[in-house]
C-alpha cells in the first residue's frame, strides 16, 4: 500500500449567528485522486530533465496602452531546474514512493528548442537499470511566456498594468518491458497587476519578469505534484446549532470529533420533532457526520432530505444552494473512491 505523509483530518470551528439558528463553520481536509495513475508496483521513481533551454528572446512581450507591442528578452535557463527540484522535493516529502531520484542535467541532445525529443527506449532501459527505477517521469519540454499589458482608464485617471506569466509543460512517463509511454501536457499561469496614477509607477509596481518566471516555475513544480500524486484539498462544511437540547449536545461531540455520537444525537433530534426547520437542520448535520465517517450513501440520503425540507419551506435560498452543491460534492467523492483505492494500492 502506498503511503501519504499527511495529516488526515483538520478541524476548526467558528461560530456565527443568523436571525434564527447559530451555525458552525468547519474545515475538512479531503483526499483527492491524482490526474495521473501510476501502477501500484511502482515503488522507485526516477525524475529526469529531457528539456532544452528556452532562448531568452522567445515568448516575452509588452503591450503599451498606445497599442504598440515590443518584444523583450528574459533569461529562462533555470525554469526547468526549479520545476523539477520542487517536484522531486514535494514527492519525496510526501513519501508516496519508496525512493525518488532526480537527474537535473538534461538528457536531450537536440539543439532545437522548438522540437520535443522523446527518450529513446535504449536510454529508458539504461536509466531504469542504472537507478533501479520502476518508472521514469521525464520533463520533455517547457516553454514560459510573459505578457505585460499597459492600460489607461481615463474615467478614473490611472494606469493599470498586468503581468501574465504562462507555462506549457510536456511530460512523459516510461515503464520497463516496452509498456506504452504516457504523454502529458499541462498549463499553468500566474496573474499579477499594478496600478497608479503615475504611468512609470504602474509599470514599476510589477515584479521583475525574471523573478516572476522563477516564482511561476516553483508554482508549476508544486502544482504538478498534485497531478501525479493524490493530494489533500480543504473544503468547508456548515453545521446548524439550534437551541434544541439534543442538537446542542451533539455539537459537544463535534468539538471532540466523536462523529458516531454526534450523528446519533442528531438522529434523535430529527425523529423526535415535528418542526420541519429543525428536521432540516438535523438532517444537514447527519449528512456531514456520515460523510466524515465514510458512508457516502447515508450522507447523500440525509443531504437530500435536508434539501427537500428547505426547498419546500423557503425555495431558493442560501441553504438550498449550499445543499445542492454539497450533494454534487458527495457524488464526486463517492466516484473518486475507486480511483483513490487504485492509486494508493488498496484492493488494486
């Protein structure tokens, strides 16, 4: 089974009140599957640089508010190094693989930046044997583009400048025994802005383009980790905390994360009242408890009950919209379970 060195659950509670019922705001950490699925037998990963350095005069321009455009040069020789260094460090810290090796020196003999040169099978086999790797993750090509756009808003009398940094990265995954290669293409971007009544200050307020490219490369490396490995994502949940005795006792269990006890108390509140609002609030809370306990069918059942009650009482409102989104989220999580089990090596 694959390992993930993460905190499994994070909870904090903030209270706020509406005109009728207090609510509790809770943040959960939810495990999401990766976009890419490594076979469960892959324990040792080799990450290599198979890209070429981007010429300084490729991909960078500034458009002035007058409509004129000028190209300029920016050093980009370190972009792939930052991307791969962050990626390797993040993957190693997560502990998903038994070992992670990184080769930063480019294995690409082609001098043409515009072409992508796949790793030859002979090179793949040699690297797999040399590093005792089960798979090779190769960065085959990356191009960074920066666009500065200058605008002037005459009505407000100020200059507004934008720096848009975009990255296209091309990857491949190689396995032993002539298993077909997996080719991948990802896009990432950073958007920065500055404004001032002084034109020069609006431009100077933007970060140096080379610094922005480095920051962007670090972001690409971090973001790529979430594509290759399961990752945790924070998501908000909202409990109702009415003055009903059973509902209040249930919230005491929430604070100590005793979800079985909380669910049972909310069920007692749900079954012991004819107040439709209170039944809707209790059903909402029961759904979240079941979600945390991993029973998505029961969570969906009670979320639907709560939705139906609030929709019948008040029509479209915040609670109805939130519950509608919540049911879609539960369906998504249920569908992701099989992917996560495969990626973590659980019942492959």
